[in-house]
C-alpha cells in the first residue's frame, strides 16, 4: 500500500504549514504530513516553507530576523481569506505535540539550503526524541550535507534525499550517505527507478503529486508513498 503524505498539510485547500492544514490532512485520511522547518532570530524552530514571511503571511522580512513571539502574531491565512485570523505559523514543538497525540507520521524537511541555520539538525533531533517520535519521523533536505550531519547525531532517525532531476542510481547514492529514502520530484521518479530503489531497500516518496493519473500510476506501481497537496483525493483513489 502506498502511504499518502499531505504536502504542507492539505495545502491545496488550506493555508500551508498551519495546524489547520495539518489537521485537515489527517482528517482526510493522510498517513503522514510533510512540513518545512526554519529558525527564528531567537533560535526557535518554526514551520514555514520560505526563508521570508512575505508570500504566506501578512508580514514582510526574513524568518531569521523575527523572534518567535513576533512571528506568532502574523496571519498565515495566505490566499485563503476565509481563514484570516485563524491560521498562524506554528512552532515545531506545537506540531510534534500534536503528532505524538494523533499518531501521524511526519516528514520534516530542513530548509537550510539557502540560509545555514546553525544547529538546526541538533535542535530538530532533540525535539524528536523529546516527544518520542523517532520511529514516526524522517528528515529530508535538499542540503545533503545536512542529512549526513543528522545521521552523525542520530543513526536511528531515518533520512531522505530531496532532488529535482535525474540522478544516476539514486538508491546507491542515498545509501552512501546513510539515507533510506528518495524524495524526487515526481518527474524524476520513473517506474524503473521506483522498482530498483525499493528492491534495494530504499523507500521512494515523490513530490508534489496533484494529478489523478499520476497518483493512480504511483499507487499501482506500489510506490512507498507520495506527497500531495490534495490528500483527500489521493486517499479516495487508493481506496478504489
């Protein structure tokens, strides 16, 4: 069975990377949630995709120029005006507390490709252990140096490489840095790559899969999981 991960929650219908979106994805039947982590000026881990708050909130500026208290006041309803005043940037702590209660799987993406957040790996892993989620979480990143750091901190927590285009034998590369998952853009997830990777013990979870036909193909191919803005649609197709 292919697992379904809600991309930034249920980002197709809710303000991305907010508790509203995460809860909606879980209620839609998603097995897991994909979310993005950055760091504030005062060292708090927060869940937001961009390095700036401009696109998804009513604020402007880089995440790392705000304290967490300042960030928490911003409206993160994005283009979903019906949720104004109800959607906020959550801390990673808030999400992990909810995940520990709900049993949902988490794909935590470290957003440290543009800004090198000092200590983001250690802080993230410390919190994962604090909430006893080490078996329910895997860490992904486009920054593969960061993933190596994660494995040095904890060999127990799974890691997955994010990438956009064709990699030669990506399962071998992933294994070489201690990763047990491939998170390719779905265009780079051809059927033969999925088959060979999974037969080599490497999970494949393509992103961001929003077209019905591609969802069906991945489900039929027995792909480990995929990440989608529309978990409700994906769950309904899987049940068919």
